[in-house]
C-alpha cells in the first residue's frame, strides 16, 4: 500500500469519526431526557475491570455512559487527525492498524440506538443491526492492534490489503455469529449477547499477546521505543475496557487518562522509530 493510499484511509477515518460525533451530539437532545426513567428499568449491569469493584457500591448512571460514548468518539476523531498530521510523510506499517484501532471507537456511537429506540420506538431489527456493527468494530479494533504488534515484531507482510481483508472478514464472521438478545440491554447500552466468557478470553488474550509482541520487538529489533509501545498497549487495553463497560462517573477520570497516555506512548514512539529510518 502506498503512502498516498494510506493517507486516504486516514482521511476517510477522520470523516467517519466526525460524522459519528455529530450524530452523538444530535442524539443527545432526544436521549438525555429519558435516562432518568430508563435507570429504573435496568436489570443487567455491564461487566468490566472497573465494574467488578464499583457496581456493588454505585448505582448506574446512564448520563455517565452517554458521556463515555461521546469521549470515545471524540478520541477516535482526534487520534486519527493527529496521526494523519504527524505521519503524513512517514511510512510506518504499524500506524495504519493503530489508526484502525482508534477508528473502531467511532462505531460506539451506535450504542445510542437503545435510548433512541425508547424515544422513537424503533423495530428490534435496528438494535440488532447496530449491535452487530458495534461488535464488528470492537473485534476489528483489537485485531488491528494485534496486527500492528506483529509488524513491530518483524513479521514481513508485503500486501497490507490482504491483511486488512483477513481481519475484516474474521471480525465480520464473529459479529454475525454471536447470538444477541434484542429484548435485553445492560447498563452500558449493550445488547446482552451469548458466549460472553469466551469472548472476554479472546479480548484479553489478544491484548496480552499484543503487548508481548511489542516487547519481543524491542528485544529482537533493537529500538527501545517498542518497550514503551508495549506498555502503552497495556494502558490502552485498560482504558478501553473501563470506558466501554463502566456505567458510573468513576469510569471517565480513570479510563480516559489510561487510553490517552497509552495512545500517546504508542504513536510518539512509533514516530520516533520510523523518523530516523
């Protein structure tokens, strides 16, 4: 893939994330007023790293979930835009997949289909379709970051288009095969899905392998920056998990700094490594 083709993908990501952020802002007008009533109907709390410690002490606040979604979509937009600016003339095979990871957060805007469905009484098919798109984005995101770590470890893949097709098809097959209960949603605006334990293992295992691969890159290829990139991937995983699953106000001040600092470590060290090649 040429530098020009990659930059065009960056531009498409900027447009997608901006549109999703605009949709979130527009949807806020209709959704925020119904949150107080919806909180009385919650039967399932979302699960996650932070949730294991807080859900027994704090009630779910759907407005906090709403702002977490806004922050994730805004993070996607700013991350892609900054990477386009700093990597516009710098060739790095990893950065394309880091941007794919960031772009996947823009699809979290579709979680607002649940409160919007309460306002407009959408058919359940809308929620089902949105849920599958969200799941696709999440798996595409983690597989993209995993692919970036494989490039970092020194594995030579000449045709990036084939790699993109593989992770796209894999993510699509997983998202289409997961059973979804369209009548039940949790406090994080996620439809309840089947096989949650198995997919939690896939999610965690993929990120652990990703971090290890970046550390291997530091050992096998020499640049110490890969150590910081590996550490950044761990922070990104923790921040992502908190922001995707937290249903209290504690999620934002804990998850956002982890996600931002982790992304900064990954992108700045990649730029430093490839700037001098």
